[in-house]
């Protein structure tokens, strides 16, 4: 097998996770692979060893014929700038591609699904990204192979240079966007109550989260995201060592299989019922559990220097 769509793999200090993702890529054998690896953090003595192990695995496990491009940072850029700069670099070289982080384990169906939709919506300005996550409730299924969402899930995704060019690092006009009620119109008043303070914290520099900036950028640009009818990736990064996903259990359903040929949606509008379910699931998660896990994570990081900044 050989895969023609360029792939970007973003890594840091988790050699075991990186190795598992590369095993999945070996089955696919992409023709062009871009790898961006962040550097060790100051004050975290194990980072240098772990980052070096990741880079050694990258050099040893990419053993199929492909064009390899690497961007290894000598210093730690963090989980916002590191990812922003990696994707910027990727799209200076390619027009479209698949983006994976080192804790996202994709199925093989994920890749052909991305390939087909990248081609189908290549010039369609209404579509901003293609996600491998569905977050759909158990027992609910789609007649189509995918639907559209107002939310840009990014645990395994694909996009185009034309869409990423709308990524707004400075979050220009967020305050105007917020105060004029655009968020209420796009996701609904109840969901806006959830997202408004989160994006405010990113805008104010309190939270470092590139994916929330991308979410805002997609809203501002009017982008839809393609959401598959089954899960096409597994997030293996949940737990105490994670940066943001510190809950012990992933919210994703088990990986499923897509049937060819894809059945495309008849209407290009976000599925409000599934988007509403996503918000309901967010709100039902225990804030007390998050607080306890956050404390445990902070204590463990002090002892061992694990995870991202």
C-alpha cells in the first residue's frame, strides 16, 4: 500500500505513543511524511532523554520508501506555538494533508476517508476541515457516511492550505464577534454560555490552546467540519500525563469501519442534534473529577517532569 496524501505527525516527549502511531503509518506507507518534534522544557530533567528517544524512533521506524521532512526544535515551543508553527511549516510545502498528533492512533479507514473528502471539498469554501472523531451517542447512527458540524474536532484531521490560512493567531475581532452575538447564532445560546468564557481565557493569554483558536477561526470563517458516522481514531493520550485530556477515560467510542463507497450528505448544514449531544456530554462530565485529576497531574509533573508545558 502507498498513500499519496501528505501527512504531518506532531510529536514531543512520548516515545511509546509515537512508536504506535508510526506502526499505523507503516501499514499505510505514505509517500510524503512531515514530522515536527518539540524540544525539551527547562526544569524538566527527563525531557531531554524522552525527546531524544522520540527522535531516535522517528529515524529508525520510518523504514518504507517515502519523502521524509523533519522539523526538530532545539527548545520547547509549547503546545500552542509548537503546533501552530508545525502546521504553518506543513502548509508552506503542501496544499492539503492529514494532521496527527503523537497520541492519535488512526484506523486505516481514516486515511482513505480523508483522501476522498479532501478531493471532494478541495475548492468548496464552506468546508474547513475533515475530522476522524464523531462523538455520537451510543445506539445512534447516520444513514450517510458522515455529516457536518459547527465544531472542528482535531484528534486526527485533515485540511487544506486555503482553510489553515484563516487561522487567526491574534484572535482579531474576537471581542466584537462575541459581543455582537455571533456565537449564539452559530452554536446556540446554551452552547455559547459554555464556549464564551473558554475562548475569552485563550484570548487573554490565560490558556494556551491552539485548537480553541482554530475553532474560533472556523466559526468566524463560516466553515463546516466533516464528522464521520463512526470513530476512525483512538486517542491514546488520556491520563495524568496529558496536558488537557486529564480525565482517565476517553469520550470516544471504539473505532468502527466505514463502508465504501461513501454516502454523502444531501444537505450542507451542521447537524444540530449531534452538536447538541456533544455539548450535553461536555456539561455532564464531573467538574470535581477534573479538579482532582488536575491536582494529581500537577503533583506528578513536579516529581517526574512529564507531559507538555
